C-alpha cells in the first residue's frame, strides 16, 4: 500500500494548516450587490456576482527525497519548477429575494475552470507502475473539481421572521452554512473551536482559488436553523442538519495533494500492491447534527458570553483505513461526537479579544491507517481545546495609514483515549511511534499541541490616483507537538505568506503573493510538512464584482 500511515497522517495535519491558514489574509470585501428595482417597495432583490482569476507558478525545484518517494511522487512531479500550476477562473453568483425584510430566499451558484491541469498526472521515473491513477489518467472527480468547466449550487434556502409574543425568531430552512465561535484563523483556532466540523470546508478551492472568502469555502448542507432574540441581552440559537457532506480535500496527484493515495480522486492505492480505494460511503448510522447556543451581553464589561453544545458527525475522516476483509482502503467518519464550549468576545483598550474553551467527547483521534477487526474506526477519545485571539488596528503613522494586526494562539490537550487505543498513532499505543527515535518528527500524536498565527496588513491610501495598497503578511507557527485529533497541525510544519494587494477604485483587486512552507527536517519520510516543503509558489489574483 502507498504508505497509508505516513500519507494519511501527513495530509491531515499539514494540509489543514496549509489550506486554512491562507484564509486569514484574504481579500477585503468588494461586494457591490446589484439591486433589482420593482414597482413594489416591499420587494427587494439583490444580485451579487464575483469574478476571480488566479495564476500561479512553482518557484521551488523538486526535492528528490519527496519527488522520488512513491507516496508523493505524482503530486510533486506533475508541475516542475517555473511551470504554471494554477490558471483558474472562478465565478460565484448570489441572488437574494426579500419581502418586507422578513421573508424570502437565497440561491447561489459557483463555477470554475482551470487550464493548468491536463487530464493526466506524472509519476517519477521508474514509478509509473505504481501510479494511483491507472495510466496516470485523472478520474472524473478530478476533472470535475479541478479542471472543469464545472459548477454547483451552493446556498438554497428560504427564511422568515416570526414573533412569539414579543420575541422575534429568525428561521432558515434549506441548504446553508454557518460558523459559530470566536476563531479568526481557520488552521489555528478553527480546528480548535466550537465550530469544528460545523460546516464542511472546500479545501480544494482554498488552494485553487486564493482569495476566496470563508463564506465561499464553507459548503452548505441541508438544515433547519433558528435564532431568537429573547431580550436585548439574551439570544438563543439552534440548528438541526439533515444532510452530511465531507470536507473537500486536495486530491492525491495534484499540486496541493498530500499522499498520492488520498482521497476521492485516485481509484487505487498502488504502492506495495494495487489496493482499491473505497471511500464514498460516508458515515454509518446516525448523522444528524444538532447544535444550541446562548449568547448573553454583559454591557458593563463590553463583552458577550457564549455557551455552546453540539452533537455532530465529523467532516474530516480517519484517512485510508485498511479493510482486511476486502483489501481496500477507506475513509471513515466519526459520528456522535459531542462538544461543550464557552466563549467570550470583548473590547479591551481598543483591542477586540476573543477566547474559547471547549470539551469534546468521543472525538476521532489521530490513527495509523489500520482498524480493529469488525470495525474500520480509528481511535476515539476525550479532548480539551482552547483559543485566544486579538485584533488591533494600528493608527496612522509615518509608516502606514493604518495597519490591522490579528493574532491567534490555540491549544489541544488529550484527556484520555476511550476506544480503539491500539490504533492511536502515538507513543505507547503505536509500535512505530513507540520505537521511533524522533516520534514528533514522524508525525506521532502528542498529548499537548500548541499553534500560533499572526496576520499583519499595513495599508496606504491613494498611492496612485484611485489605488490603495496593502502589504499582507502572514505566518503560522506550530509551536509544540502534534495534534492528538484527526484535524490540526504538526510541529515544524509551518506556512508563511507575503504579498502586495492593489485595490483600484474600490472595485478591482490585484494581489501578488508568495507562499512558502517549512517541514521538520526536509526529508520525505518525516511527515511533518514534507509533501509541501518544495512547493513554494508565486501567485497573481484579479478579483472584481459584476
């Protein structure tokens, strides 16, 4: 099998950090909805369409230890140094209909096309016989979500406001996405917040369409959601989701894919034998997500306190679980995960502060790609998570007109393993991790994990007539340990971005960005960041609204 242990663990950890981190430094909003006028003043119709073109070129050469490793060769060899690895056009359109500002519907659609990808990937010399795509031909899944042209419906829901006595209740029914909690940076606080797996994330688009907003990347699912403003200080919210979708990860054999044998794209896990990949079942059993949240405003302290309870099915799987019954590898998703959290947001001396602490019960833990007889699940356990973030706007100085500074630190702690302990990818549980000379570098889970991210964006007004300039800078540093859960990060696997962003007449945005990655020791067998450490790239993005 193509290194399912290393590949699965590497992809899950490094990929979450690499993909979600970039969302922090995204575009300033350029939404200029077009209002459709009607003779009836009670009817309001808005159409908001965003066009985005992305071009990317690989600036780093192939690292032989990665490019010639059968677990990563297809993703690494498909684009060489100075080759175009991204030439994508995205269009998203959102239509809102409102009647008397209380009742209506929303419908949105997204479409894309990427000319950088052909219909084939490339293996390293001598490894063509262990390609995960037979004949190196991409499957229909890759052609749909990478190449295109393709499109899909996103939001599709109705909404209304009803009154229960003096209490207004906002209700939404249909396909929608919502994100609770205090997190600022997806890969830092997001996977450690009360919103973990609340909405499936389109991580393919996060890499293929830099600048996409979190709203665009959160995939809607069918649900019923309600929010009641009980008093001027107390708000109660809840939802029930009757549809489940997985996180949409970059696929093996693509530029941002991790292990070549992951996920829905490659049909086989070819290394050390041709094992079919069977991963389209989704979670088994109860999948209905429920969540309730109470927010209370403390005016005296300029703060809002939030209490959250959720019971949900994970959108991130145990990757590549090996099924001995039929010799397949499968992605398995944990259901009946419970979460209890408390959060607060406040203003302190002109700085916005957010914090959360949450407890997860029965949550999926990092597992090693094998499963217990009669079950394909990995290890489960109870964990504790926390995050703290600040947002400060530095005022005008001789260096800039203004400069927003956002920082976030998060932590994960393993309380105990409750099931599948023999599958837990950690010293004392996994033989490979127990005997490893450097288990952390190998990607083995640790009891504690800490990560930190910072986004700093100096801004200058009117550097040219009608043109504003931003200098977005971003760094995520996984400080210590490897996350004990299936989503998070690894020590030594970091990301950094530096760019220039031009906003022209507040309608057109041009962004120039370099993105780089680090790993533990720059070897293919050390999973912490290995698949990405030779993939630094330069991108140009143009975005506008129609």
